[in-house]
């Protein structure tokens, strides 16, 4: 009864209006699992690659080949497989495409299929997805601490500012609802400040305010001002988190801040960011150096690893081997977990486990191109990842994930919220 009867791909559209892949997995007993592939804009070069059709139509971003791969080889190979065996299902996908970047089947075809089978397995077991994930991978479920974008930047805002995400976290909140309330206040306070300056110009790709700033520091100053305007003391209940996404503006240890027309060496960038860590209540910083700047990442972690969470996104691309290598090098202390960087659920869980084994924290994350798919809210809760990054506090492809956490909370109980615990290693955690 738990055998796969059919696997069907279709083209749907993401939050940026680009085509993407949706997969339906139907079991012999009629159960239907469905998932949609997200898409990144600031992708790591070592992550699973989406298969795109190229050519003049749809700016080359068509997914006809990826959908055909779902309906052809993937469907044929998964037919009759036991839905309860996620590892075997994902191993089958990897046998079909053993390439390093998964560009034969397409990371988009693979991730939508893998997540759809996970949904079908949960429904087949008559469990909500978060519970199925917790049981299947023997984890203690918990509601994550959100990282929420207030200003977008980098590749998500036409490179208007260099830094990609200016975010807040509310580790001092005692419930997920409280995080939502505080975020609402800070988000709109930031909007008011921008409006007063005549700088309010809509939102970036993930719903954060469009970054009409004269410098990266002005964005940080404005964020602090917004936290204060919302009635909070910066660094107390509310703190700052940055995604530098440095691979987007530097390679081979040489960086260019376009906003200020300034060239920086790896050491200069470390000094600049170190200055920000002193000046602003920043507790978490993602990809501070480029994906190829191992020496820079090691030096940054040596200087600041005991006071700030240092997240590897492009640097470890949800890959267990790269997490292990980075842990051995002491090149960061937290892994961003994006299922579509890995390509399959099994590989993403392996990367998460590698992070845990290294004593790191972990953040389950959305991509800048998203949809109504809420798989990550469940994965984050079910794995007990501790933190969840979804984008901002506007636009339904973001809000749908926060709202799903609230529904999960009704099942799981409000005391399942981890609050500031993941930040114990940072100065915020140490000062509590
Ligand atoms: P992306 O970026 O989804 O556009 O690749 C998100 C991130 O860097 O965290
Ligand atoms: Zn990132």
C-alpha cells in the first residue's frame, strides 16, 4: 500500500515570476505528496544546479527538460518503491544522476521529487510533516528562532548595496508569536524611517525594504534606529544578523564594494566587518568572505568565532563533506541548510548531521525565489534545527512559512520554541 504509483512533474511559477518545477507523488493507496523547487539568485558554485532550457524564450529559464526528467526517467525509476524508505528513494535519484552538480537530471527536478516523496511519506504515516521528519530521523522537534530580513540587498536588490541581507533576530522573545509581533514593529518602523527620508522605494526580492542607502553602514544605522523606534533596546531582546554573501562581490581574496567604489583585500574586509561587530549588536554573520577564500574564512573565525555565529552558506552549500572540511579547518561555526543546494532530503539531513557532529549550530533556509511550498517550516521544526531563515516580513511566499510555524506551534505547544538558545556561543548568549 505504501508503494509509489506515479510521479508527475509540472511547470509552475515562483515569486520572481520564473518557471520552476512542481512534483506530485501518488501512492497505491491514493495518498498525494506535493512539493515545489525554490531557486537561488546568489548561488554557490558548488551547489546542485537547476536544469534550465536556455534559448531565447523565458530568458532561458524554462524548465521543460527538468519536467521531462521527472515524467520520464525519475518516474520510471521510482515506480513501485516503498515511500517509507527516503534514503533508498534519494539513492535512486543519485544513481540516475551521479554528476557532481546534478546537472543531468537537474537539481530542481531532484529536489521537488525528493521533497514530494517526503510529504507523501508523512501523509501515508498520517502525521504532519514536521512529526514525520522528527520520527524518521530520530530528532527532538522544536520551533526555530527566525532570522528575518528588514532590508534586502546584493543580488536581491540589483546590487543597490553590497551586503545581501540586513536581518533581525529576537532571541529575547519567549514565544514565536512574540517574534512575529516584534518583527512587525521593527519592519514598519524601518519603513517609516525610510519614508521620512524620501527613501521608501518598495521591496527587494525577499520582501525587505529596497535599500536606498548611501553606504552599507547607513543601512546598519537605519536598522539600529528602527529597532529603537520600535521601542526596543538594540542588543537586548532584538539583535542583528547579516548575510554578507561575499562571493557576490569578490573572488580570489579581492573584493569590490560597488556602493563606495572601494577595493578591499581579504584582510581589509575582515577588518571592516570586525569594526561592524564592535559598533552594532550583530550576533550572526553569513558568508563574511567568498566561497573560495578559505584563508579569509579561517582568519575571520579565528578572530571572531567565539563571539558571533559564522554561517557557511555558499562556503559549504549544504554538503556534508564540505561541512566536515570547514569544521576541520575551523572556517565557520554554523551551516545554512538549503535542501535544493544538496539536491535531496537525505543529503541535506546528512549536511545538518555533519554540522551537529561538529558542534555547530544550523539554520534551515529558503531561497530568494520561493513559492507557497512550506516544507522548510516543517524540516526546521522536525530536525530541531534551532533557526529558520525565510526572507522578510512581507509577500506571501515568505509569510506562508512563518504562518505555517504558527500552525505547527498549535500542535507542538508554545514551549517548544527554542528562543535564544542557539545563540549561546555569541556575546548575546554569554551576556544572558
Ligand atoms: P539565494 O540567496 O537564495 O538568492 O541564493 C539566499 C542566501 O544567500 O542566503
Ligand atoms: Zn547566504
